């Protein structure tokens, strides 16, 4: 039903990702930024439902894409993070032996090379956007991709998405994207990513 999107709860406390992502960033990012996308998406869908001409519907496409993408991307992003194992808090940052690790090694040669290539590709985004590890149903491999602004990943099944908008890191890492990208691997939830990978390989639509 249109106009019924809601802000999802985080699966951890706002300070659970410290010291890699601060409580202040998580609160602002979730409560303010994501909530804004949800509110604007609901408003755009309500306006679309009331639109009576093609021109009116076309005029709403940009708002639907931007805010719908923001809601989709952030809903995935929160699940793709977990408290850091290195801090004794959770399972974040640990890629266990299994199907996802095997797929990453097949595509990138090593886990370290995967992270390096991901960071290089994502840091090269001009302006704001997202860096992705996705499953390509055509090649049946995991591949890197980027999207601009809040565009959702449509060419691949998204497995891991990293927000490179400044609101995701600036209060803690200032303008040093590389430090943020290096740090975030400590809180990536590879168990969630592997679950999405197995669903993708099995043909589930995510």
C-alpha cells in the first residue's frame, strides 16, 4: 500500500558500532536522514496516487527514485553492519569459510585484495553514492559496482552496500574517505551478506 513505508529499527544499539562508527553518526543517519527518505517517499507515493495526468506522474519520478532508493539502500545498509568482533561485541568484520568467502576468492583472489579493490572503486565515486558487492545472475559471480546518489543497485543482487555520502562519515572521519572505508570493514556483517548470496544463487528476488 502506498504511503505506508516506515523507518526500520536498527538490529543493534546506536553506540554498538563504536569506535568504527560513532553513536552520533548512527543516530543522525538513522533518525534524521533515513527518516527523511521515508517521509518523502510516502509523500511522493501519495501524490502519485492522486496524479491524474501523465505529466503529473512523470514529474514525480525523480522524487520516487531518489527517496525510494534512499529507503531501499539504507534498509539494507543497517543489516549489513554488526558490532565488531575485534572489540568483543559481535560478529562484525569476520568472513568465515563458506560459500560467500569462496565466491569472493574466486572473483578477487584474496580477501585483502577484495577489500582493496572495493575501497578503491568506492572512493572514486564522484560526489555522493554507494559502493556495492553484488551477485551477477548472468556471470554467476560476485562483482563490484557503484551507484550514484541514492540509486539502488539494479544490475546485480546487492550483497554488501557502503554509503559514501558525507553524512555517513564526515562527523568522525572528516573528508578522509579512505579512513572511513578502511574502518567500516570491522563492522561489516558477512553473515548477512552470505545469507543474501545464498538466496541470490538460489534465485530468490531480493
